């Protein structure tokens, strides 16, 4: 009961604010609604008993990535008028494509029971109170089986950091370099 | 726990909204944000199946995706700042030159 | 319908303690924050050779309440051309973030909302960092130059110093080996030492970073009154302003609690394992009773009978609290409450000491400039924090794998960290000299 | 090259310049100065001072007052150093009349003026430190200033706008314990000023905030007419008390502190040392206050012969000059005042370009302006 209340609450907030994020004109409003979506998703993670991801989502996504977004939005101080929408055609196409995708996934989910292997409705999930401590499990897995991907991810972040610095560095006109 | 289908539909909805955002918005920053939303939708699936199968690998990959999103945001915003500095615009349809 | 009601009842039955604690936090923290402000003003007055608030109640004891009433009935101004919705909502975010993060804290072995949170300390840090949203959105929505500069400064500062602070606490977390708050304190009891002695550099970095995170002097640039009037709060008035203010002080309590838990032994009294010091358990009621006696002494000196009565009331409140603290010592059947009460007392003492350091620094030091602040963060604190994590890790490895004496290992690695810090400061000074020779060198102050 | 880039491309992000309006109601513009800052991010690209919010037409008022009647008005220009203003005006009119104040009057004038210099520098130190974020020195400085103001009050009954001197000498004899009061203050002050120096001089944040900030070298100072501690901090040893001695300054030993870089830190050091030197002057002066009359040979009606005179003194903030034209009547034909703050304020733009917003307040503070004097 509590589970379903929480799920519907978080899911509703997530979907609603995601929709608002895409439709708001003002980029800051979009960012605010994206943050709301991300927080609601964090709630979903918590409801799925993934505590570490919950906090990672909050610290990294909301506290890190979204700060960056808001920061850039404010720095570039966008006074450009965005009234004129040239992408009307594209909007139509987008909805169409999205609906097709939705249809496809719905069909798969609904027909899943008839697929070999019992489909998606796995009933083997452990009850919430029998789960091993999430953070420890995650750490063990991350630093044993997935050590290489972990290192690759860190290299990726390093590359991204260097790239971002190079990209955003204030290169002045008239500079020889 | 709710049935996995609930989560799948939630993830699907977020994914769709993200896609629509990517395709329809002109402001590059909002396009980037929509991409973040898509990645987030994928994360829900990963965490869901990690829970369903009792295997923590899904969460590990969700973590990798968050790291990737961070990298992408950093580079993407770096590009946007560099672009804005040169062209003073953030509209996707005005980014029509390969070189200037 | 009936099922819903049943579920609700069951929910309440399971969680009523936590709910009550949560309500108490929401209700009491603003009051505490108000009195922290009073204490700050009194301290500042003392250091500046004046009296501070003296009018409202004896020694200004009712000042926070008067301030709160004033702020509540003040006109709530929303500037024209501001983004009304975000302007309206931003202070709430700031406040909610600070209060929510308190939910995972332990204010003593038995005073807490949620217990046994697996990610305890991370939750506190992550959620309290959401407060930046309130600041930056409020600054942006105000549509004022002062506000937006304050907001941008604040965000840049928060992001940089959160990195340093987060890396600094890893030292303590490595020593504790867990993220659970109660387990961290238990680890300190078990190892018979506060982690501040094992990881002094980590504590120092966290101290500096927490001052910067809470926007306190000498890092109070976002609201530097002599430059930016009031930074992101410039356009706010009345209750909304009060929310920001409360959020800030609540945040101070949060960072002080985190530091206390991680480095200062949480609710443990000094030397918890030394038995001949057990008389320290009698100290809390004694100190509180002394405060009561002092209040009686001051009561005689009040000029007006109302104030004198109020002082008496304060004195009796002190005696009542002292009696509560003394009861478990006096009556054996109540002995079970002793650790809880004393734990809360010691926790409070440590948090107050930490906050006192904040205030002391504020009254003593001039303010950093923004680029200096960023340099300090990025060129000194963050590298130092990384080196510190490395050296604490090496020390633990030396201890567990090579059987070194723990203290020897820690002293050697700490010496290494300190050497690195000296080198970093030296580098920074050299850079500063180089920068100052060519005047007006553009260094991108936000990129650090 | 950098400047070229800025002209082409504007600012850091290529966005427009941000124009930040500081003042006239701003906590650290020391009154009603309004500064329009052109910012790139937080870097100052240019400033524009808007003054006149406190304009009272002091110079014009002079033309409709007798010489004695105008004396209190000058107190209201630099209201934190009213005694110095009065000294300058009285001496200027005395020069016009070709009389001199008696010795005793001169010495007492010197003592009061030096006390006023200390008081003025204390106000500067407190507010400057407050601007840079040190809250506490302000209260200590005002505590000491209070002692000086008490001496003023005992002497002439007023604390701020004292009107202590008269044309031709003094109105009031020094009160009985005048020497003792001054001596006690000077004794205390030695220790107190060391306290401030301990709080600020070696503080690395303070040094970081002031060193190499708002540099004004000697050539710029002279070109812009900046005087007082600003000029001396740039290394020019120019103090009218030594260069063109007036009152009783030629009788006392004192040093003129000079700086080397002409930055905010040097100006801080120069002013601190000036306070110490003023203290020494006071101590020397009270040792031997000559006996005699306190009022010279000046009649009740002052009617200078037609002519003009310029007299300048070293006020706490720089050279304060009075140019008085007489047409032979009881009222001046024209009074022109050269206020140090007004001239020094010109240097703001030069000093601040390329610095950060936070330095603006440091530089305004180090200029030590009083808007009553700037706007007159």
C-alpha cells in the first residue's frame, strides 16, 4: 500500500514535471522542472531499495550536473526571443515517433508473458527486508567484477574534464594559438 | 513492490518526453537537458531489473550512466559556451556551419 | 476507503516516533536558529566592546522571538519583473533542504528521526547541498544585478568547497569503515579515539569547507554586505528573507553536527573508556544548575520587575532541566536514560563549540575576494584533500597489511600531507606574486 | 592585445557588459556616492562617478555671509575632520587680513587639529576594514574616536561640527585638564593602535585584499592631483606641514611616512604611521603650551582690503586649499575651496580598472572620501 502510494506519487511528479520541462519557454524553468523530475526519479530509486543510487542521483545529478546547467544558463543570459517556432513540422513528427515507440513497448510489455522464459514478470525478487546492504554490495561489485569499466569511466570523466576546460577556455581573437 | 510493468511504463513515458524534447526544442541547453532525461529514464529500467533479479550489476551500470551523463554535460556545455561566445546564439537551427 | 484508512493507521502505528521527531525538528530548529543568532550577536558584541541586544527581555533573551514576529508581519515584497513563482518558492527550497538533511542526523544516541540509514552521512551531505538551488533560483528570480552576482558566486563557491569537504570526510569514513552515523560514533568509541586526532588534516579541510559552504565569513562573499548589499537576498523581505536566514543557520547546525559526528566523537563524552573519569557523567546537571544559579544572580540586578521575573523563570527552567539530567544518576531504575541524556548534552556542547569557532572567525577576519576564494579552494584545499585521502588510506594499509603501529603510520602519513600542504601554499604564493606583477591579468574567476 | 579583444568582442562570454549601479544608497560608498560600474563578469571595465547628491552650494553661501558667519559652514564639508577645515579657513582669512594668531592659539590649534587627524583616520580605518569584511575594528576605532570627541566637547561644547577656531585665534581658552586629557589619550592610544596593527597588518587575508590593489603611482598621483596619504603612499614625500609649515608645526619633530608601491596596503600603512606621528606631535605640543593671549588683533568687523589669497593646509585626507577673493566688503567676493576628497576621487577610475567588484569597495575605502566635502 505504502509502496504503491509512493510509486504513484513519485511517478506522477516525474512525468508531470518532465512534460513541463519540455514545454516551458524559459530555460531556467525547464531546468527547475528537470531537477524536480530527477528528484522524483531518485525517490523511485529509493523505492526500489537502491539507496546508493538515490544519493548518487541527488549529489551527482542535482548537485553537480544541474548546477552546471543552471550556471551556464545564467552566464549566457539568454535574451534571445524564442517565440518563433520553426520546428512545427518536427514537433508533429516527434509526437508520431514517440507514439510509435510507446505502442511498440506497450505491446512488448503486454505480450511479454507469452514470450519464452516467462517474460518480464519475474516474481523472484527478494522482499525488501531481506536485501543485503545496498552500498556494500554495490561497492564490492564495482571494485571487483566491474573494476575495468570503473577505471574506464574515470578516464572518461578525466577526458571530459580536460575537454570541457579546453572548449570553454577563453581564447581571444588575435591570439596566435 | 509494484509490478515491473509500472516502472517500465514510467521509464517509457520519461523516455518519450525526452525524445520529444530533443526533437522539438530549439534551445540547445534544453536539448541537452532532454538528453539527460532520456538517460535518467534508462536508469530507472536498470535499477528496476537489478531489483527484480537481485543482481547489483544493474545499479553499477546506472552509476556508469550517471558518470557518462556528467561527462556529457561538461563537454556539451563547454561546446555551448564556446559556440555562444562566437555566435551569440543558442538556437539549434542557427548552428548550420561546420566552420566559421 | 476502509482499507485506505487501515493502511494509514498501520503506517502511523509503525512510524509515529519518527513522525513526531520530524515534527519536533521542524518546530524546534527555527527556534534554535533564532537563539543561535542571539548568541552570535551577544558574542559579537562582547568581542567588539559593546553590549548587544539588551532591550527585549533581560539580556535580550526574547530578541529572537521579537525578530521572528517582526519578520512575520512585515510586508512581503515581490519585485516587479521578477519571476514571481520561483521568487516565491526559492527560499522554501533552501529551508526544506536544511531541515530534511537533519532527518538523518543523530543528535545523541537516542535523539534522531530516522535510524540506521545505510547511506547516513551521504544523505545528510547530499540533501543539505540541495540548498544551493534555493539560493541560485532566488538570486535569478529577483531580477537584480546584485542578486544574480551573489547567486552565481554562491553556486561556484558551493560546488568547489563541497568537493573539498566531501573529500575531507572520506578520511574519517575510511577510519570508520561505514556510512551509518551511529556506527561511525561507535567506531570512535571502539577505537578509543576521536577521528580528529587520527585525521587532523581532514578535519581542518572540513572546517574550512564547511565555513565556505554555509557562506560564513571570511567566505561570506555571496552576501558580502559591503559589496553586494545582501547578495542573493537583496530583494527579499519579511518572511521569505527569514526563511533564507533560517535555512542558513539550520545549515550551520547541520555541518557542525556532521563534523561532530565524524571527527569529534559524536555524543561520546571525553574519554568514554576511562573509568576513573566517570564523574564526568555528573557534569551536565551541574553545569545547567550553575547556569540557573547565575540567572538568579542576574535576576536581582534587573531594572524592571518583569525582567526580574523572567530571569527567575529562566533559572527555574534551568533547574528543571538539571533535575531531568540528574534523575538517572540519583535513581537506579532510571539509569537506562543516562547515556541518552548525557549523549545529547555532549553532542550539543561539541556542536556549540564548532559553531563558536565559526563566529569567532567571523568577527576576526576580513573577507576573501572571490578569485582568492576560488584559488584557495581549487589550488590548495582540493589537492590537499585528495592527498589526505591517499595518505589515510596508505596508513590504514600499512596497519592492516604490514602490521605497523597505527599511530606511527598515521603520524608519518600526516607529516607527508602537511609537507604537501606547505608545498601547495608555496606554489600558490609564487603564483600570486606572478599574477600581481602584471596588473589586470585576467584570470577567469569562475573557472578558478 | 587584451584591450583590443575586449573592444571587438566585448566580454568574457561575449555577452553584453553588465552595468551595475552602486549607490547612492549602498552600504559601502560612504555616503551618497553613486558609481556606475561596467562589469565583465565581476571584472570592472570602467567606472563613472555620479556626485552631487549632497550638494549644498557651500561656496555660493560664502558670498552672502560675513567672514565670521561663514566659518561654521566649512565644518560641514568634511564632517569627520571639522577642526581641520576650520583651521584652513581661519588661517586663510588671517592671511588675507595679514594678521597672525598668537602663539598659544597656534599651539592649541595644532593639538586639536592633530587629534582631529587621528579621529579622521580612525573613522577611515574602521570603515575601510568593515568594507573589506573585518567587522570588529570599526567598534574599536569608534571607541578611541569617542575619547577625542570627548576632548572636543569639553573644549568647545560640540563633538562633530566643532567650530573650534575663530579668525584671529581662539574663542575658548583650553579647559583646566586639557593637557591631562590629551596626554591620557595619547598614552592609551599607543597600545590601542598596536592592537589594530596586530589585527590587520600581518593578516594574510588583509594583505591579499589590499596589496597591489588600486595602485596609483607617483606620476599618476601628480597628474590627477591626488594628495595626502595617497600621494605619500606612492613614495612622494610631500606634506604641507613640513613643506609650507603653518600653525605651529615647524616647532615639532615628526616624520612623514611614505610608501613605495602606492597600493591600498601602502596607504593603510601610511595612515597608520600618520596616526602614530600625530600622537607624537600632540605629546610634544602639550609639554609646552606657551602662555599668553589666545586672540590676535582682529576687530569685530572683518573688512579685508581688496585682494585675493590662497592658503592650503594638510587636512587628514590631503591638501585642503581655500582661495578667497575680497572686494573690500564684509563678505567675501568669491570663495573657492579645493577639497582633497573631490580631487582624490578622480583617481577612482584609474585605480579600479581591471580589478574585481570586491576591490571597488576596497578602493573607495582607501580613497577615504567624505561626500560632504566632495559635493560641498
